[in-house]
C-alpha cells in the first residue's frame, strides 16, 4: 500500500468508484490548479472493494452537482488543521445548469449561445433530465 501523508488543510474527494478518479481529475481541471494534488487509484476499501481518492492541498470550489452526475457514491471532505470539518455526500442533482447540452439540436440552448442550458431531473435511475426550454429528455453520460 502506498503511503500518502494526510493533508493539513484542503479537500479530499473520497469513495470515488474505482476507475473514475482520472475522469474527475480532468473534469475538475485539477492539473491547472498549481496546488499539490494527488490521485490515488484502486485503493482497498471495506465498503467498495476498491476506490479512487483525490486529495487537494488547498481549498477549491468543487462542483458537487457535476460530481453527483459522474458518480453519486462520492463524499467530499473538507480538512482543516488535519481534521475533517465538513463532509458532503454528493447526489444526483435535481436542477442542473450548463454542465451538458440538450439533445434536441433545434433547442434554443443549442442555437443561441447566450442561453445557458438548464435542466430538471426526469428519471434518477437512467440519469435523464428534461430541458427547461424544449422539454426534450437528455440522458446524461459525462464519462
Ligand atoms: Zn432543450
């Protein structure tokens, strides 16, 4: 087992489904942060068998709606003075703005770049959303 020092102050994205860590690393654009960041893959986990973990040694705004769309098993821990001061379980968001595009090519959000795509959860199981503008159902797959 690789030992990684615990961070003193920052964010730990834990319980990532094994194999999704790199996708999340890229979606959150962590390579461009300029802070120490580690991505741990295939870490043994009692609950999940294997998991990925991302540790960021600073406070950054983590988009929990996007994390919920990619992987709803994630927990985000905020660390201060080496202690967890806040723990957030992400979930599939009810309302989403911007993170993906409407599957209807004639939708105003696709034809007019000024209109931000906006969706409401339609079906949790299939992770599909209905467009606020044209009501088209879009299945989300950020992987
Ligand atoms: Zn639409």
